C-alpha cells in the first residue's frame, strides 16, 4: 500500500511538473506577443493586449484547478490509508 501511495505521489509530481512547464511556455508566448504589440504601436494594441492578459489568466486557471483537485485527492487517499491502519 505504501508503494502504491509513493507511486501516486510520484505521478502527481510528474504531472505537476509537466503542467508547470506548459504554463510557463504559454506565459512566455504571451509575453512575446505583448512585446510585439507594444513595438508595433498599433491603435488596437491595447485591446489585443487585454485579450492576451485574459488568455494568460485562463491558461493559469486550468493548472491551478487541477493542482487543487489533485491535492484533495491526495488528502482523501491519506485519510483512507490512515483509517485502514
């Protein structure tokens, strides 16, 4: 049972690292996009910048929600293991 729990934690850490890397890539792409908008000086750049900010917030919301869900699952698993002991 301990080995299973350890494997689940390892898998959760790996998923978290993958999500963090993906989120970081999205943030970098959005920062590059915002920088290009600033340099272009177009009149619609503010609207596009706001859209990029919204996309960044949405990109961050998904990993945060998954992280919270995984934490709840880990707590439930721990509670279940403690009740069996």
